[in-house]
C-alpha cells in the first residue's frame, strides 16, 4: 500500500507543508504510529493507493522537484499528490482473475499454434525436397504419390488442429 502522510501543527492546527510518500506491506495505521514517534507534528494519512513499491518509486520520481533531500521520502506538499493516479505514472491497473486466466489460455493456444505451424513447416520442407528429387528424376508416378500424400497430410493437420483448438482455426 502506498500512502501519503502529512503533518498537522499541534498548536495552530494548520497543515504542514511537508508530506511523506511511502510504501508499507503492513497496515498503514501501524506505519503512521511508527512515524509519529519523535515527530512534533500530529501526522495524518491524507491518501492511500493500492500498489507496490513500483508505484512509490514512480511517485518519488514524478515529484522529485518537490523532494526535500535526494535520499529522503519527504516532499513539499503539492496538490497534485491528491489526484495523480497510477495510470498517470505509467502503471497499468492490476488484472482481474478472469483477465489473467484469459491471458494464460491465449498464451497456451498461441504456443500450441506456433508448435503446430513449426511442425507443419518442417514437414512441408521435407515434402518439397522429395518433390524436387522426384521431379529431377522424371519420376511422375512418385511425384503424383507425393502430391496426393501431401494433400491428405495437410487436410489431416488442419482437421487435427481445428479439433484441438475449437476457438481458433487455420
């Protein structure tokens, strides 16, 4: 979870001008308590976003001009910090379970199709070589047999592929 924490002056109640952009794998309120220790301002979480450390890193880069120190996670507050989205930072939203399963199915089908096409290509190369050989030797009978076999094999390949891959056909 990515969070933005801002200080509030204990005496005046005014929002502080500094914020911390951070990431935690624990509960944000636990992280807030850790940061509160030793801090004179009362800290408050002003924004949370579901995301990983990549989001935190992208936010640090995006707001680098507002950073207090190159090694710090504290920044001068910027209104845009409240509205920027992960998509604005080039991070795609996470896939749903259904989208992930569909992608896996498609990848498997593509892999099967590529393997099938590679086998067909190798077999076609071998058949073409046999045709050339028969043609070079004026072996008409053998050439007719190879042509007939090739047609049958191609029809069988296509039928087998279409049967095992009903969502895609050649």
